[in-house]
C-alpha cells in the first residue's frame, strides 16, 4: 500500500513524536476510528467539501478489517467475506480499483469432519452414534449452525427482515433456548446444535432469537442477489487503507481518545497523549466496549449510556496454523473439523489467487471457548489448540505450527467482534444506538438497521454522514 | 481404574487411554467423595467430611492451594491478590483458622491510620478527569455531582451504601431469598432514580470504581439490600479486619495439611459423569477419579467449560451459563520513598482514571509505615487493563498515577498484577446478581444434580466473601453426609 504524502506525514508524525499537542486542531468534523464505517463516512463528507480530521487509536488502519499479510494469501483475522448483497462495499471496492476473488467454491473443496467427545466420528457412523443428539428425523444431518439456521428459516415469523426492530416484533425478542424448546428440541439437541461453535452469544439462553430471524432473512437476500463470498486480493484491509489514501484530510494514528467534551459551540476530543482536537461535530465509530472507557462531558443520555454499557459483543478467537506436510492424506480425514473442544471449528484456507492449494488452517473459537483461550493468554491458548488438534488427529503430531493469533475480545480497540443482543434488549436499546447526542454522531456496525458485517458498517456511515451534512 | 465404552465416547477416548498410564488412585479403593477445588469452600467441606469419617479425595486444577485466597508473597507483608479481610462476623473463618493453628492478626487499626497530612477517615484523595481535587474544594467543585444535601460527602461506596442502608426494606438480610423479596429483584439504578438521584450522581457514586456488576443497571437492588445489611452486621459484631500471618493463603494451606489424604494438584477437570451408584471426574491429563459423590467448588465461569453427562438440569445449566462474575484486576505498586510527604496528599486515591481506586497498605512490622499501594481496576476498567499486556497495564497505571501526582514521578515500582479474569481456574471474581437473577438463579446454583453437589461463594445464602465460601462448604458437606 502507498500512503499519500499527507496521510503518511500525519501518521508518521504521530508515531515518531507522540508528545502532547496542546494546540487545538480545528475542523468541521472529527471522525473517531479509521475502520470501514469511519473512513467511509469521512469519504462521503469530504466529497461534499467538508473539512474532516480522522483520529484512530491503533497504529494501523482498518479496525475490524485486519488481514494477516505475513501469511500466504493474507487470510483475514477480522471481516472475512463480502456477500452478494453488500452493494455499498462492492461498489467501494470497485471505485478503489480493487480486485476481488470469490472464495465460495474453494470453501467447498474439502469436507469438514465431526469431532466430539475426543474422537473424529466418521460420517457413516454419525447417524447411529451415541453422541448424535440430532432430532429423530434429522439424524444424518451435520450438526451445528447450518442445521439450526434451517430450522429457524422454516419457522421465521418475520415477513421482511427489516421489520425486526418494529414494535410488533417485540414478542420475538426472547431467548434462542425458549424458541428451540418450542420446536421440540431437547437440551442435548440445543447443546449440540447451538451451543457448540456458537454462532451468536455464549449460550442459547443469552441470545435473542429475534436477531436470528433478522439475520437469516438477511442472509437469504445475500445469496438470492448473488451466491458469492468475495475477498479482496491482498486482504480486505486494503479497502479502508485505500479510502484513507484518497482522503484529502489527515488521518492521525495512535490517538487513543480518552474524553469527549461538548460545549455550546463545538466538541473537544481529548486523547491519552494529551492532544486535543476540536470541531463543530464528531462522528464516533468506536465499537461499544472501548466507548465505555471514554469520559463524556456532559454524560450521554441515560438510555444511550445504558445501551453502550450493557450490550454484549461476540467473542471470537482465531488461531492460524500451517502444516509442514499434508498429514490428512495419511489418516484419510479432511483437515477441517467441527469440534466441541476449545479449538472450535477448523476451516481450510485456500487463499491464493491463482491456485486452490491449502495455505493453512484457521481455528475459530467462539463464545465461552474464546473466553477459555483468553483466560489462558495467547501463548498457552495456541499451544492448547495444537494439542487439541493432535489429540483428535494423531497423524498431525509435530506437523502443525501456530503462525497467527487473534483475540477480538482482548483487542482494546474492539473488545469483541460484532455487537450482540441478549433476549429483551433489542427493543429496549436498538432505538438509542444510532441516535446523536448533542454534537456527537454515531456510526459503526452496531448502529446499522438493515445489514450486518461490513455492509452494516458502510450503511451506518452513509446514514451518519447525511445526518451530519444536514446540521453542518 | 477402568473406563467403560460409554464414558470413553462421551468424555474422550484419548482421556481414557491416558488413564491407563497414570493411576495415582489405582492402588487404593475409590473414596466416598471427590472434592473438586482446593479453595476455602472445597477444603472446608473435605475437612467436615473427613471428620465425620468419610473418605475424601480433593483435586485441584492449579499447582497451588487456596483458589481465590492468594497472597503476594514476593511483596513485604504479603498483601492479598484475593480475599483480604476476615471480618467480625466471619465465625467459621476465625474458628477454622484457630483449629488449624493460625493466629489471626487484626489489621483494623492500620486501616484506620492516616498519613499526618490527612485525618479524614477514608484516608483517600479524590481525583477526577485526571486531576486531584483538594477536599476543601470538593463541595463546590464543578465535577461534584453528589445529590443535594450531600455535596460535602466523599463519593462512592461508603456514601451509596449508607443511602442503601436508609432505604433497605429487608427486615433481616437473610430474607433476601424469600418469595416476598422478589419485588426488589430489579436494578439498583431504579432505586437510585426513585430516591431522586441524577444520572450524573449515579455515574459518579456507583459506576466509578464499581463494586458489584459493571454499572448500576446490571446489578440487583435485592443483592445490595442483602449485602449492605450483612456488611453492617460485620462491623457491629466486632470491628476487626483479621489477616493470617504469612498471608491469608496460609489458611487453606493449613486446612489442606490437616486433611488425612493429600490434595492432588494440577488436576484440571474437563468433565463429570453421574451414573447409578457412582460419579466420575475426568481430568485434562487423562486421569479419572471415581466416588459415590462429587462436591464441585469450581467458580461459575470455569464450570462452563466442563462436559456434564448427563447434562445438568435446565435451570441449573442456565444459571451456570448466564450468571456473571465480578471483574477485578489488581496492581501492586511499591514506593521507593514516601513521595506523599512532598506534596502533602495521601497516597491513597479514588480516581476515574486507569489507576482506579488506589489503597495504601500497611502490611509490615511497623504498623504505621505504608508498605505498598494497591490499584484496583473493577468492571469496565478491569476489561481495559486486561486488554493490555501485563507490562503495559502496569506502566499505564503508573503513568496515570504520576499524571495526577507529579511528586510520584519515578517513585513507583510495579511489583505485580493479578487479573482474576485471566486466571483460567477463576475466570473472574465473586458471583454478581443482575436484576431478576436472585429470585431465579441462586437456588438453581445450589441444588445438587444427580451425584454432584455444589459449593463455593456463589452458592452461599447468608454470607459473602470468605465466610460465604465456608458457609457453602458446610452446607455441601452435610448434604453429602446425609446421602452416603
């Protein structure tokens, strides 16, 4: 990536001389957070001639788009796939001249093994296996998220997924557990299909089924538009980086915001290093957990503050592995596995543009298993994941190496991946997430109405940019 | 020790195979009871069972005894990373300590001491938005958001507990679990609003250096009505704050030594299976323990990682999956010189910065000398400190302290950090009751399931802290004695 001279100067100045800047920088708008939503909002404002200054806590751009470029094919530690209906993100990638590659067919090249209770269960033994707690009519189905989602889809009461936040949907804002019990699932069936490698939340008890009704309706639209899972060649992080290059204003890296103080004429954004930025308006794209550490004066409105404090974030840890040789040829099982261990779900990476060769394995550990890895710390977590893999697959012994690790919950600029909803929280807090507080406006995927993931970030940026343009 | 086919399938054939190689318990007969966890509650239940003639095997995941009693023995006076003070009403703690030959020392007078410059009973300076606010300036300070009539009060725990005390509807704190009390199982935020506090007053007094929960919204007022009255009783019984010489961890160590058998350390439990006639406890190293009954004293978050066969009853599983625990990260700072004599302020500070609440400890032979400072990060601040590396977190806390107190520049050395969340055998500190959970989840956590009985402070009904652990160990021991 090439930084434009202005961006580069601002970034390196912050890196080299992070001494307090007591002189206030004046701008029309300060955008906090150089992830997809913040940068896209800045781009839209700059296009309208607004003077924008960006501040970012990290030493890099991209937020929850983070490509591990030290690994072959730059696999994603964060946002992974650009789906068919991601109109804004696909358009952006186009505008920025980026090449995308559809990974969906590659994902289907190897089958995933089921590993429960300490062993790989050959597929032909699964239907009659004692650990098979699938409902009677679905004994042969693969357990987990896809099966769970098929049941939700068949019983989705929302006619249009966008109606999830409407008052009439409030009756569905209850736990996944309650919903699944009504479908006749036993606690064992729920434990197997929902709690293992959990898609959202930490258990079926603490996730609202309404969010799934929304998500599954939305997912279907994505594939109906075009059944693709696109990635930017060179890594998805290239999108925010390119937006930053094209921005006329400065992007200040390593600026950790500690306080936001409003007065009658403007807003001061105060950073940990003592520097202060001032503008007429602020766009804050910070995810919820780090927002809890910011001192707001005056305080944010009570319901908004409660939403920021109480909405949970999804916990996902990723361990990247490489194999010194294709040990899976020796034991005849696929290298990808769906397990009930802290290793979680192992997927096969095929990241190269011009080849479908296996470039590595990625272990995704979610919910309580991510908490376990976090309690152990990065080093012990990676060692545990390798030992769990080797226990299940003796053929892998000594052939795996951990080459990358990411805990989103322990990333202090994220505090988790996407925002989650406990049962009952959707209608209590949803209206307060996107609302402005005085001169502070909010974007980020947690403030989106009609999308999830990267497209939600982009949607929220658009809404926020127009909101600010109206009042400048 | 052999494993049958079903167990191998459910809990891991590798584990079963590894069992053959170990076999510490192989030669001897199965005990009556396996106690999981060598903290206070587990050890006390084991002592009571052994006294009653039952055979007991205690297993512990860590390589040390004591659980959430953990003394910083590398620091002068052994300050506590975990359970700190044995209060007046801690009858079981005082009794058991005496029985295992530990002479407790009362530290209350040391806690009451102030540096010469300050005679205020809280011994603590106030620092908000990164600046120290001299006490004389506080009543009229722009950041003073105390409720009307309380402008001259020090914010935080002491103040809001007094207010809760004045508004406590429970006649006896033990009533908190009665059906009539369910009406109070709502957020403490609602209570504060009803008595006329502003959101700013709640934010200052409750959410800053939060003691239970992460904010006033996510904590049950019923839990506070119980806890406040219980705390008050402690002081009324006898105004003491006992500590064990050598650190409180000496107590569980002496308790373990008093047991007839040896505690097996390094036994991380991964699953518990109940079947007719016996229960099995499976460990990560492949060993399997069998007994008639199991007492599980593991903290709530660590139980989420266990495989239970059969699954625990629905409500119990829900309680374990959802009841939160307090987040606490502590940092010990050792002063090179008494820098507070230079600026005339107390070294103890109550702040809204990354150093959280800083207490001045006097743990040495000279009861008047401050031996170290302990910075407490709780709730969201603990989350923040946990997102740094240990070195970064300690540096950050020192930097924030020095920013408020230039006289401390270069005078503080970090002696260690303890994040209870980052401890895989605790994964947090005490259980926290969010609104609505007291009435629905406390009993569910206590109830036995098949052959498994549960203890630990999260299952106590009449006490908190160390005494809560002891109470629960006693209850679990009697529960099991009735059945074996």
